[in-house]
């Protein structure tokens, strides 16, 4: 069992775009405030994961713009480890696996694998280099495409309009 708390913005902004100035600016939202609030949220779920004896706890999902805040993530992981003794992972977004500098702080590397059907070999080769560098297990926390024609070529486009086609999704999962 993996506990994966996910945040979404009320205005529909994708969580990957949560972002603030790198240096604190008066009268502007601040990273320190964001990580304090997000940390409280995650630490609560870390305790739930511990009590529930979850096999793995995911400390974040596709928070791409936050990922450059290495010190804050390392501190949050340290605090999570005080409350949860199981395996910890973070799921970055597609194409971002090689960008994180703090994979060494988690137990497992994971990402969302929304790759075009014809690029999987290339993506796996690229991801394998990250796995080798950090000597960590890896898994895809999310992989899918919609069941409509053309979705396997752009699996992360949830606005795609196409003819209903279950075989498109079957072919995607088989690859």
C-alpha cells in the first residue's frame, strides 16, 4: 500500500506550476510559507502512513517548480523520517527524472510516465541513467493515456478530442 497525498490548486492551475520568487520579496507569497504549510500537510499524512502501516509514502507528486528548492525538500524528508519509518518516494513529472538533485534523500525514485507510445525505449534509457547514478529502485507512479484515437501519441493531453477507442489504451499499456 502506498499513501500518495496529492494537492491541486483551487483555480485549476496544475500543481507543477506552483512557484514563487527564489528570494523572499515583501508583500509576495514566499517559499518559506509554502513549505511550512505543505510540510504540515505532508507530516500529517506521514503519521497516517505510519499508523496504517503503509509500505510506502509519497511525499509529493509533480511539484516541478518546487523541486529546485533542495534544502526545503531535504528538511521535509528529514522530518517525515521522524514520523514514518517505511519507504519514502517522491514522484516527479515526465522528463524531469534527471533534474532532481535530492534523489539520494528518498528510498525510491518515481515519476509520472506520460510518454508518447513511440518513445518508451528512449525514455527508459534516459531514466536508467538516473537510477544508476543514485543506485535506487524506480517505478512509475502514474502511467496512462485516454481511450481515444491519438491519445497514445500525446498521453498527457487531457483536452484531446477523438473517437472512442479502447484498443488505443490497450496498445499503450502493452508497450
